[in-house]
C-alpha cells in the first residue's frame, strides 16, 4: 500500500533527507520518499502492516525532527 501525507514544519532539504533515510531503515517500510518542496511524505508498506508501520514512522519523525508533524 502506498499513501501520501502532508508534512508540517519540515525546515530544510537536509532535514528532509535525514528524515527519509531514517524512515527507510525501519522494519516494514518498503519505500519512503520525503519531498521538501511539496512538504510531502510518500510511504509504501505491506497492506496488512501499514497502520503499525505508520505509527512507528510518526514516532520516529518526532525523534528525528521534533518540530515536524505528519498530517493524516
């Protein structure tokens, strides 16, 4: 399953790349792309585990970029 989410308060392209790299290392993430210009996260994960993976992505985002929020 692939879904896109709006990111609020991602401050720079380096922060976006750092967040993308961290998300892609999580178990269950097939692919994650963070687009700084569009302020968007595109996440791909297995259908049956998507909600669990998304919850871990949200928590990781708080750790890596405390000001950034994923808008669902």
